[in-house]
């Protein structure tokens, strides 16, 4: 390979970085108390997100409508052309 030394150096750097992250993860998990897992309730988190009102800005609805036309417009156009060609 033309730049093998640079590739090897980058791979060594990534290995060193991953080793340091693994040790940090293990330390964090060791310090995490077992009883804290009992208090986690994903349903409560989901309900909190569900009940929160999404505040839209002035031009958000228009942007949503335009993006929907940009996504579904070409599909509907092609289907309309196919329908028109079939009926001929």
C-alpha cells in the first residue's frame, strides 16, 4: 500500500483510544450501584415525552408541508403518468 505507515499509525492511535474508553466504561459500571437499576422506568420516560407539548415556530408547518410535497410529489407524479399511460 502506498501510505501503509500512515494507516498503521492511525490504527495504533484508534487501538489506544479504544483501550482508554474501555477502561473508563468498566470504571463507570463498577461505580454504578445495583439498586439504581430498580428505579429506572422506561414507561414513565415514554409518558413524559408523550405528554410534552411540541412548540412549533412560525414557519414550521409550511416547511413540513413543503417537505412532504418534495418527498411524495415525484412518487405521485410517476404513478399518475403510469395511470394515464395505462388508460390510453
